[in-house]
C-alpha cells in the first residue's frame, strides 16, 4: 500500500491559516502519507487555496462535505484507505517527527496518543501501553483532564478498529464532540499506547466558539455531557466520579471563556451562570461529585459553586478571562 497514514483536515473558512497546517504535513520526517482536506461550506477562498495544494502535491486531495466539523471528520473517515489515520485542525500544526513518533509505537495498538507542545513541560519520550483494567485508569485521567487527554489531535487511530466498532462523530453535538468520540474510542479499545512525546502544536484563538460564549453555549454542552454519563454507566465509582468532573470542568471553562468574558455587568454575568448551572447534568455533578481526588485548582472553584459564592466565583473567572485575552 502506497500511503500508510492518512491525515484528515476539516477546513471551514480556513483560507488564511491552512497553509501552515499543510506545510507541517509536508515537513514530516515520515513521507508515506496522504492528506485529505475536507472543505465544509466555506464562504471564503478555502476551496481555491486547497486546490492549489492538490496541484502542487499529488499526496493531497480535496473533498467537500456538508457544514459542520463532525460531518467533515466523518466524511474524511469514509475516504481513508490506509491502516492508520489522524486528525489535524486547519489552524494547528503537526511537529516534524509526529507521524514517525506515533507509528513507531503503533504495532498491535488501536490508538497511539501523543502530546501537545507545552513550553513548561519536559517530555521523557517514553511510551506506556494500556490494556485490560489499565484502560479504565486512563479513562479516569482523560475524563479528569478532557481538554488535554480527550481530544483527537495528536492521536493515531487504527482504521480497522474504528471500522469494526462503527465509531463516528455525533453530528448532533454542538460542542465537545471530539471528547465524546475520543472517550468512546478509549472505552472500546483493546490496547493503546500513550507516548510522552510532543507531536501536536495547538493554536490558541481568542475568537474560538468557547471563547465567545453565553449561557446558551453552556447549555449546548448538555448533549455531550449526557453522552459521557451514558458511556460511564456501569463503570467503577472512580470513572463515574471523573464523569462528574468532566461535566463541571466544561462549566468552568465556559464560565471563564464566555459567561464572564463579555461586557455585561458582574450581576448580569452571575445571573447567566446561575441559569446555566440549573441544567440537570450540572446539578447532578455538583451534588454527587467526590472532591477528594480533584486537583486543587478545580476543587476550589467547584467548592465556590457548591457554596453558591457567586461573587468570588465571578471575580476569579473574570480574572482568568483577562489573562486569556492577554495570552491571545
């Protein structure tokens, strides 16, 4: 087989940024790849920009799907003809040795999970195989830190595993669809490897959906959280508790990036947050979560919610939002 790895890039209004993503694939130390760009309803020059990539490199192909990142990813999955595939967002990049590092650990695995770049972290380069009960341990880790460990970027997927388990992204989910997909993959996997090597460069965007949200967006996460709760039914107490932390982490993230990150008064922001927290998935999580295994930074914020200390909670969220704006 000519191509051994397929990279899928969903591209919506990505004309200005996708060039760097494509270039990061072309700079891979492993060259036996095929890139599928899935344009999905763009109204800018994404199509013409991507057509030029296809003309310059025969390993790149452009297809079109209906609008929505889940539709694009699922359509891309249907085009995969290689044993392995991975996803890359149009505004992110793969590090030069990403595919080589992941493939080196792929034999006999359903997934190979790499790391995001972090300026403050040293990577050992070691790998660890998870199987049997160890998978549940990692599921707890992924639920507890979903923004880093329950995302599809930087993960190599066994195409036959995905096909056999009939795994697809849920296009009915407005947000966190990648976390639901990844958590479902982890639960269904027979064995997977986590590689402590950076492979994926994430681009922080101050304009992303979860950084311009109101209470409506928080409620739109309900579907994903319900899916996670369903996924964890019958699991151990640790897994179920981690699912509650998953739910409340989503609330904390959107509080900082949306609810308390706008021009409304603090009183207005608090009222929006109260309304959002009344969703049953958050009520259940707040009532039943065991805070003892929760990291201190999150534990303090959840305790403020439990105590209904909205003034301090709102001020902390506002401060975090300000720091994010400076970073962006």
